[in-house]
C-alpha cells in the first residue's frame, strides 16, 4: 500500500489540482496537503495567493471533488528560517536571491517527504512542469518538462539527490493549455484560476518592505549611498543598495545624457555601480554552492547548456572548471544581466546535471 500511496502538494492552483486528479485517475491512493508557509493576518496581502486562506480553501474544494483526504501542514517556522531569513541576508549582502529555489530545496520537499512517510506515502508529487527519468545505469534523474515555455526545473536544482527516486511530476508531459482543459473537464474549482506571480511573503509586491521590516530602515543596505560608474566616478545618489539588482533601470534618475543600468553593488562602500546596456553583457560565469543531481559531473571542456534566470531559455556553455561545489563556464553568446545570488542550472540534453548560486 505504501508504494501505491502518493502525497500531493496542493497549493490551491490549477497545476497541483490537476496533478492530484491525474494520480487519482491512474489508480493511486492520493493524500492532498497544503503547506502554510506565511501568515497574512497582519498584512493586507492578496487573498488569492497560493499561500493565503483562499489557496487553502481552493485546495480543499478540489480534494472534496476528487474524494481524497486533505491536510494543512504549518511550516511557517521552518519557512522563516530557511527562506525569508536567507532572502533578507542575501539582499543585505548585495545579491539577488531565488526564494522559490530555497523553499523547494530546504523546506517544501524535505518536509513533504518526512510527513508523507508518517502518513504511509511512498512517494510525493507536485504540479511542477518537470519529468523524472533514468540514466544508463538506472539511476533516477530529473528532466526538463516537455513544454519548454513552462519547464520549472530551474526551481528544482536544490533538491537532495537522494530524494529523486521518491518524486513524481504528473504534468511533465503536458502543456499548460492541456492542463487547463483537464481541469475544466473535471469541473475543478481552480480551472480558471490565474497563475500566482508574486513572492508569497511579499504581499505588497515590493520586496524592500520585507527588508525594512526585518533589517530596520537604518541598516546599511537601506541607507543612501553613491551611484558610481565602473571606474568609481560618482554620478548621483541612491536610496539603499539592497533596493537594486543587476539590469535594473528604474530608480536611477536622469540627467546623465544616456540610459543607465545597474551593473552591480559594492556593499562594503554602499555603492551601486551603473553603466550602459553594452556593459551588462558577460561571457563568463562562476557558480558556487553546487548541488549535483546527476551521477556524471561536467568535464572540463564539455559543452552543455545553462539557464541563468527564470523565463530565459537555456544557452550553450563550455565548462572551464568543475569542482565538488563549484563550476565555471563560458557562454557561446554573451549574456545580459547575470546577477550574483541568482540560480544557474546546468543541463546535459534534457537531464538536470546540477545547479548552484551565481557568485561572479
């Protein structure tokens, strides 16, 4: 029975709803769970968020239609520790974090697997657009979703590799329109629900509000400093380097006679470095905190593909260095706005080889 019982993470969105429905159709014993990660009781955040009360209630409505049990797991303490604290410390250090990656690797999947075992589940499933496969030796591998526009493996590189055999992604072979059609045919309450785009713990839509609440307005990361060019020439002032990220145009003011963009930050001197669009393009990339998901790691000189931001396609790279927890590559085509702190994921064909945080 344990091998036939699946714990499905149900956010209250259409994707996870259909994932649960497909597994029920396939004859599995399905248990639905929603993870309460953040409390909106003291905010005016959007009630439709996947982490708000409406998300929980929508998930429960779908569970009722599918005739499966549904539980709510309160993981707010772990989420605060693993995700929000990291989010704040990364911005304070002048980097741009990926909170969804952090949540998947450090909170969501680990907790789902642990609690799933307590409920008699042998595997866990989510509504991510990804696939599971096997390499030549029979090892479980994470693979890109068939729908490249919706592929979400970029957010899954931090999963513990030993967890891969216990994962299921029922939507991996489907497109978003196909998922919507399945939800409509089943008359699920989430069939027409729009996708959630906001960071769940940033109800205002402005991440600086979270930084101010956690760090205090007097923190160095939120205090005024100089806008400088790459050679150190001061051309203006900014209102806190943590409010800026690589590639940003907004908030730099005018009067310089040219369009300027953020090239980076210098936390030690509270400077925001700006330059032209041409200066944003990079040919080399260094990645740290690597998490390897495939048995065969990159070889120096190997040509692979890499994705350096959500919504961007994977591009060809050549591996120039490879270690236990780091990798360096060169781009076949210069890439714009490579931001330290963001994720970089390496692929060999459709297989996710590993990922990490951009360091330089």
